[in-house]
């Protein structure tokens, strides 16, 4: 597909490494639907026929850049065809479910924190953090059968495998269940203790986002109502200036 960019880097025997500057950039050919060199690259004594092709720009909506090293040993003109695999960006929906009659607004807006960490198909590590905050206005308009749910969607995740964890437990709430919302979510649950009639659990959640988007639901119950104090969070946004 169009929208990618590939550069060819030449080996340098004198430094035993590839040169920092690209030898050339491949051009997209509309007829063959391929990226090709405009002029042949040449095998010399200095490069020993070694080249590295690096995807320096990906098509929109794709992640996991491709690269490959080649070595030309044959004499004469050699045509080499390579498949450069990219993978569509994935999204992960994390849903929080709590009981409406367990909310005490004097305790502050129930706010839950999540961490998502893992590696993409190229083995590169990625991490994401999100918060879900229930407000009075939202709960008033979205309660169903005594429960209210709210989600956060992490978009643009490189295809790969990730761990999903609820972190920084909310005051007075405990995690009581985790439910897969899609087939590519695997969950291992362990009962920890009973607190005021609810079983607190620990959950190991894995989202296989290699081929599809994912969705998972975390269920919490309130077990303590003592005193009046606030639970809240502040989300800082980092803005990159040019």
C-alpha cells in the first residue's frame, strides 16, 4: 500500500557497521504496486554487498515498522523481492462497572486507574495509563438495573500482547470480578479474602491485540462507608510544541 517510506543503508567495512546516512530512498511504483530503487544499488569491496532496508514511515493507521538486512553475493544484476509486513493499529476498551446504590458522593467521584503494558509484534515495549471517573451527572443518566458502567478506549496501540491491570485501588472499593468483552482477552482470577460480604480478587488479564481489538470489564463493589473524605485524580497532559 502507499504511504510508507523505505530507506536503504549501506554497510561500511571500515567501521564494521552500516552508514548513518541512507544510500537511497525507495520509490512507490504505481504500476507494480511496489517500492523500488530508482537506480540499482551496487556491490563494492567497501560494502561487501550488505545492505539494510528500513521502513522509516508507515501508512496511516499502521504500526510496527519493518526492516531487513540483505547480502548480495551473486555477480551481475540481481532482483530481490521482500515482503514488508505492517499491522493495523489496535484499540482496547476498558469498562468499569459499579453499583449505583453503593456510591456516596460525599466520598468524592469514584475514580479508577488502569495500566496497560506489553510488547508489539516487533518486541518493542509500550505502556499506557488511563482513569475512569464517575460523576453525578453521568450516573444519573446511565444507570441500568442498579448498575452503571463507564469506559475508556485506548486507541493507536501497536499490534501485540498486553497486560491490563487495575492499579491504585479506590478508597473503600475492591475488585470483585473481571469479564472478557472479546474472545482475545484471557483472565486468571484468584480469590484473596472476603470483605463485608464480597470476595476481593486478584486478576491476571492478558489482551492479545495482535489481530483484533479488545474489550474487558472490571467490576468493583464498595465495602466501607466510614468517614467523609474525597477520592479524586488529576490528569496531566503533555503538549509537544514545535
